[in-house]
């Protein structure tokens, strides 16, 4: 045996997920399953049944990597590294009930968001604004007016270009409306905001639907839609409202030979549903999607496997931990906000007390000035009273002198009597004036005493304000303490007929009805949301540019005006017999 061993041949692959780019070195004999599992382990994904590895083959067709075959035996590009895209191949019926891991929710959120922005999924303008607000909440967290100033969304791709072009609205006006919704999502964590996004997106008519060009026996061009709930047939220019639908619960067998694809219903008396696909390669992909979606349809209606039960229990535990951490953060934020509020209240109290102190000082000064003025007036009144008393004494003396002289002569007596009467009148006048001035002096003394008492009260209040400027207000302990921040695949290649039996359990119909009832209940709960969307639609309707409306816009408007939804339309078109639906398809 040669001592020199041949080195194993390797090749490099580059796998692009919705939020990362991964590169691996693979053995030349590696199977698709090995590469797929390697990617899932790397990103921590356990809900692998929704996803697949997509590539563009040498003929330019989009294909999914077969897991049971060797990678190099498939028609992959002959380049290095070999490019693959890791993305969702199948979609859940009810995201909130089926998606378990946060990473699964996040990958679906990113993919559906990109499909809406790329217009692969039609979304009305008002719903686009609402979805954009949840995307902003998932990225930026709670709205903060001190941080999220006008223009903070100018570099974000949040709305389909079709929506932006259909209205006479600037980017600032769109941002204003998105922000108005964004403010209402306060306290939603990233995973919760992404789940709310998906819950709204799953009600869009084109969500999770793979479309294929087909023809009926008359050669009419139609579209076939394959999704989580069954097969739908659409007119060529209308991807929103299917004309007929076949739920998985009614399909027993699917097969194709060359370009002819056949569905056999559960009811053996019903006719087969057949259509023509222009490319045999597309028939392989259609069959692959039918098998995968049917398996998931059945899986949802069975008891959860041990693996899924364990995953749900683990997810529940992790969610509980996140909730505890979230509650802790919420409490700390509330305490921080309370402390800030109390701090602002203290500032206002301080300013109020300072104003009161200033007013008290002003009143004190005015009181002192008034007291001084009253004291001066009292002194003047006392002096005037004293002067009047002196004059009265002098007058009395004069009267006595006159009386002495009156005896000298009668005539002098009469003269003196006349003068005496005048003096008496004058003395009475002086006495009355003196008594009046005395009373004024007493009143001024009382006013002076009152002013001095007011002055004393003002001084006492000023001393009290200076000693305790906050009064009886209790300072929160949070003001003076820093708050620590918290931080299935089968080989279907070859000639001849390829077929798959889609076995149905006996209780599938009952379970399907239960799921439908749950969906109706959900739609009932979301009526308030529809009201808000209608209000926004009315608000921006006047700014619409009619000539830029697309055919899908008009179709969606017609559906909305009829009050129909994705689920009511499907319910209506599946209510007839299979024979009637097949006949309708052949007559299209």
C-alpha cells in the first residue's frame, strides 16, 4: 500500500440566511441533509421542517436542494463557493400557535417583511403603515421622543415602493404616520413585535402562496396557488381572489405524467381535477410542495410528537424567563420614571417656595414701610393735639383776664361779654378739634400696633420658609440613589407517472373545523384593528394618485368594499361539491 494517501476532495458552499452569511467546507460526497443540518445547528434552529436550501440551477431555474441525494449529484452551480439561500419553503397556518422558537419567528418575520417590500406579497397602504410600525418597534424598542426625532426613519426601508408612489405624500408624512402607530406599541419586546407583524401578514391574500402558470383543457391561462391549506386556482391577472379551491382534507392522491397534473379527491364518485403545466420541471416542484404542505397539514391535526412537546416546554420556560426579566426591566423603568417625576415635582415645589419666600419678603418690606408711615402720622397727630391743648389753655387764661377787666365798666363789660361769647365759641371749636385729633391719634396707634403684628408674622413666616423650604414634602429615596441599568423530499426525477397518496385521518375534517372556528374568533377580536386601519385609509385616501393604482389595488379595493376576507373567500369557494368546482375550472 502506498504511503501517500489521496487527500479527500472538498468543496465550499456559501449559505445566505435572512440575516447572516455562512460559509462551510463540505466533503465531496456530502449529502444535502448533512449540509442542511449543519446550517440549522449553526443558527440554532430546531423547527427545520419549514425550511430548505434553495439554489438556481445551470438552466436558470429555481430549485430546492434534495436532502437524500449527494450535493454534487444535483444540478448545482459549478462555481466556488456554491451559493445557497436558506429560507422558508412551507408556511404555518397560524403563526402564533405553530411557531415555537424565537429564531423561527425571527426568520419568518425577516422573510415575510422582505416579500412585502419586494411586492411578492400584496399589502394595502394602510396595512403597510401598520406593519412598518411593528418593524420599527422590533428594531428600535419603545418610542422615546427625546431620541427618536423627526427623520430617524429616513434610511429605513419600511414601505413598498408601490405604496410610496401612489400618494402625494412626502417621506416625512409617511414617517409621521408610521411613528403615530409606533408610539402605541410601547412595552412590546422584539419577539412580540415580530409576532404581531406575522399575525397581520398571515391574513394577507398572497401570504405563503407559491404561484405556478397552468392551463385548463380549453387552454385558458390560469394560475395555480399552493399553500398551507390546499390548492387554489386564480385568473391570470388576479392573485388575490381564487376562483376555486381544494383543501388538503379533500385530496386523496396527486400525480403527474409529462405536463399533465392530476388530483384525485377523497370522494371516489367525484371527478379528477386535471390541469396542464407548461414545464415538466415545474410539475416536480408542484408535487414536492403538495407533499410537504400536506404533511404539515396532517401534523398540525395530530397530537404533538415528543420532540415538539419538549420544544414547546423549553420555549415556554424560556418565555417565562424572558417575562421575568422583562417585568424586572419594566419595574426598574417605572421606578426610574417615578424618580424623575418626583425630581421634577421637587423642582416645581422649590420654585413655588422660592416664589412664596420672595412674596413674603416683599410683603414684609411693605409692612415696615406702612408701619413707619403710620408712626409718623401718629407723632404728628400727637403734636397737633398738644398744640391745640396749649391754645385752649391760653384761651382760658384770656377769658379769666377779660372777666377781671369786665368789672371796670359796663360798656367794657358788654364788650367783654361779646368777646367772651366769641372766645367761648372759639374755645368750644378748639376743644372739639382737640377731641377729634385725640381720636385720630388713638386710631393711628391701633393701626401702628396692627402693622407691627403683621410685620412680626411676616418675619416668622420668612424664618420658617428659610428653615424648611420643602415643607412637609417627603423626598423619594430614588432621587439620591443611582439606578443600575440592565443592562421530504423524495427523488421524483425520471420518466413516466409520478404520484403520491395523501392519506387522510378520519378526524381531520373535525379538527379543520375547529381551526376554522379559532380563526373566526381571531378575526372577531381584531375588529378594533380593522377600524383603525379604516381610519388611516380614509385619512390618506384624498392624497391617492388614481392613475398609479395597479390592477391588484383595484381588486383589493373591490374585495374590501364587499366586506370579504381571505378566509371568507376560501370558505365560500370550497362550500360547493368537488364536481361543481371541476366543472367550473373546465369552463374558465
